[in-house]
C-alpha cells in the first residue's frame, strides 16, 4: 500500500517541526531504517522519507508511526498570532 500525501503543513506547525526529529530518534533507538518502518506500517519508504524530510505528512500516517513505536499523537491548537494568547 502506498500512502497518498496531502499538502505540506505550514513551517510553524508542530507536525512540521517536532515529528520528523522524533521519528529519526525512535528509528535510531531501535536500529531501524526508514525501509524497516515503512514495511512495519505498510507504506512506501518514500512516504516515510517525506515525513522525516519535513516535505509532507498526514495525521493518519503519523498515527501509524506512533502506533508502531508504542507512542501516542498529541495535538493542540494555539493562536497563530502570539498576541492573541
């Protein structure tokens, strides 16, 4: 199965900034390659690479990655304009 990737998240999004480094760290901790992760979650290696390179991601794909690493996805909403906090 090959995952279809939606548009790129904005540069300031939590998905864009935190998830790639977390996935890389979890891969390193387990000694897995991107290909290993792709096989375990049933997507192409390219789909995994998109997330790690911060090119594209989807919540569904990130959830599948979290599941295989026995982690959970936590999402929060915050104002784009810091003066609105």
